[in-house]
């Protein structure tokens, strides 16, 4: 059975984007990008909210030619293109990536069936979608990359009014002050 994993870049004060929707502050250096690329190797399906999909679809057309991007970025693009992608949106009319489908409504039972039938792990991204999955008790693990910045406002990485117990499975500190925290959700 696959795990449903929530991986997120987050500010020290708990935001995934600033008040203008900007995520430039979380752009990874080579060390962190290599970590994320290695992390993605075990993922078979990505679940996205519309805005998260729109920011990630860049990887569908990112050049695979040598010299256009560092090797680790070309690897990430190949991994991303090979995975299945499900976009949850009531407004998106069409997708612009292969191996991608749109779902209009979040269905917890469909996610449970997907977890049971998948051989590879699944990630989820987008705060509203993550909140729904957390409320339904579907998230198995969280991987937080805590960035050394305080944003003071924006879109929260974790939903309000939700209580979950977590067990710390591991941590790693990167040269530029980013800290990876790996948690398992305790049921």
C-alpha cells in the first residue's frame, strides 16, 4: 500500500507563499534541489490543487538537453514527466501535461482506493487540497523543508482548526540554513 505524503517548502512562521502569492523565497539551491530530486524517485503519482499544478507544469517542457539545465534539474523533469498527475479543480478546463487528468471534486474514498492500489508513493500539494486530505485522515507523512525566513503572512502551509499528532522520523540541516523535518502522522 502506498503512502500519501505532503512535501512542502515552508517559511519559519508556517507559510508556503507570501501575501502576494510569491514563492521565490523558497527556490532551492543545488543541495536542496538534489534532495528534492532524490525524494521524488519513489513517487508514482502527484495530487495537485490547480495553482500548485500550474506552478509545477513548467517541468513538462523543461529542456532535457545538456547545457540547458544542470543535470539534477533534468533528472527532476524526467521524474516529474514519468509520474501520474491528478489535478483537483472546478475551473481548469484542460491540462498541458501528459499522464494528467482533472478531477472536479475531492473524494476521500477514491484516494483510499488509490493508496491501496498504488505500488509507488503519492504526494499531495496545494493548501486547500492538503487540508481536505488531512481532515479526512489520509496523510501518512509530512516532509517540511523549513526555510530561514519569516514572511509575516500569506498562505499557510498547514490548515487552521486541525489537530494531528506527529512522530519525528528524521531531520537534516542544509548548508544555507534550510532544515528538513520528516514526520509520520500518528493515527
